[in-house]
C-alpha cells in the first residue's frame, strides 16, 4: 500500500498566520491527492482534490500544490474557523486508498 | 437536500455481526461510486471499502477483506456494509462517503455511526 506521511503532526498558529502542511507519499501518486478538514465530532470536509483544485464553496485562502511524492496545503491567512485537523488522502490506488495520519492546527 | 445518513451502529460482542446502512438523498445515487471510511476513537481516517455505481465492482482494505461485505440497493438509494467476525480493533465511527468522479476521493460524507466491539 502507498503510505502517506504528514508533517507536522501538530501546528500552533495565530489568526492571520500563513500555515503550510506537508504530505509525502511513499511512491509517486502523480496528482491523485485530496485534502480534508475535520472538526471534533464532525465528518471530514473536502477542501482540495487533484492536488490543487479547490472544491466549490471552499474559501480561496486554502490552496494545494505538489505532484509525485510531495504535496502541500497552504492556508494564506488563518481564520478562527480553520482550527481543525487536516488529512491528505491518495487515490492513485483505488483498491487501497490511504490517508495521512492528520495534522492538528491549534491556537497559539 | 443532498445528504447521507448512516444507521445500524451499536454495541456488539467480539465475533459478532452487524449491518450498517447509509441512506442517500438529493442526488442520483446510482450514478456514483460510494465508500465506507472509519475512524477509531481519537485516531485518523481509514478507508474500508468501495463499490461502483452499478454495484458490479467492490474493493476492500486488507484489514477487513473476507469479513466485511459492501453492497447497494439503487432502487432504495441505500448503501450497506455487512460486518462479521468483528474484533475490538473494528471499533470506530463508520462514515459513508460519495465519490464524485469514481476516482477515489470524497465530496460528501455522512455524520457517521459508532460501532463498538466489546464484551
């Protein structure tokens, strides 16, 4: 299976900060990568698909980049509603979809 | 309203069985592949199983292969997950999720249903 590794595991930041989360794949996944946001007790919400395509309705402060094995999710100016856990997910291998372990964005 | 609503979770003994359901509304259910994704308490997301829109193709994570079975009834707009030989490490919130393009990412998730495997 393709392993997905996110860094950092936890990130402390302030409102207005630029935040970057990294996701690395154990082998090339081209651009078959999605990012999700999850708040406590809630279902995940799709933010980005195909590495850099913004899901409809998602604020433009969220952006994704990368291809191959290294990807980033950037929040250009952190808002109070953005404190949550973020997951990357590869979908190159449809019979073995895998998620990263998550990055928790906390208030500094 | 476009939504997914899971049901069927609960407490079950190790070795037992349970069937989860996911009722879809607000979209043409039969046109989309669907998946089950689970999340153990305090842990990350784990994909469990997927099924094509027609139901003709199914996929499973190694951790549940041979024990879980995914199916769908397009006439009832409902997705199912039959779980057997349940183990303590199957304890999780189980989400159903819609795959908008059939490539393996998810744009719509249900609220989840909790399955607890314990004696």
